[in-house]
C-alpha cells in the first residue's frame, strides 16, 4: 500500500493507493473511486475549484454585530437623554418668560391701584390655571412701601411665582419707584 499526502494552498489532499484496487480521496468528505493519476488530477482540480475559506474564527461576525448594536443603542439613549434635557430647558424658559410677564402685569396693576387709592398697601393675586395656560396656577405678590425722605413716592415690589409648585417654580421679583 502506498500513501500520498499533498499539501496545497488551503487544504490537505490525501490518497491511499493499493495496487489493483481503486484509490480513495478524502477532500471535504467527498469520496471518489478513480484509479491512478486521473484520480489525483481530479482531486487536485476539485480542491482548486473550491472557494478558499477564511481562517477567521467562527463567531467574529456575531461579535461585531453585537458591538455595533451596543454602540447604536448607546447613541440612541444619549440622543433621547439630550432631547429630554432640551425639553426641560424649554419648559423652564417658558415658565421664566411667563413669570416676567406676570411681574410686569403686577406692576401695572399696582400703579393702577395707587392712582385710584394712594393708601393701597399691596395684595396677593392668585391666578387660576384657566386664566393662563390651563395647566398651572400662578401667584403674584404686590407690596407697596414708602420711600424714606420722600413722603409722596412709593416703592412697588412685585414677585411672581409661576407655576406655584415648588419643583417647577420660576420666581421673578421687580422693584420700581412710583411718583404720583
């Protein structure tokens, strides 16, 4: 019995040849029964026609896909977080703007009250949600103080809280001088 082992580019072809019998070829579980040189030539041609397999370990592509999904998920979560932060910032800016408008309305109301009644000392103005945006109530405090050394002048201090809830509150205060 004669055993031949041929190493080619990407696989090993081994043949067993016994005189008078057929040769057996083991190439990727293929078995052929040919004699002699024809057998070797066919096995070599078969081997060369097969696609060359990558020597990368199996599962690398799965690992790459898992890493890519993890990165995409992290990016998506950071974008969602950024949107939530921007939404809160816009909400706070809206509340601060509404508080400034309420303070100016409070100053206008104090001036109107002082023109009608020079002894007006102040008031607390409670606004219902229906009077504003329909969601949040507001509180405007008006305080009138005399000015030292100027008996006719008054100091108007207005503080606006919008909304009234402490966790969302935007507070703005303004002090103005009133000369009748």
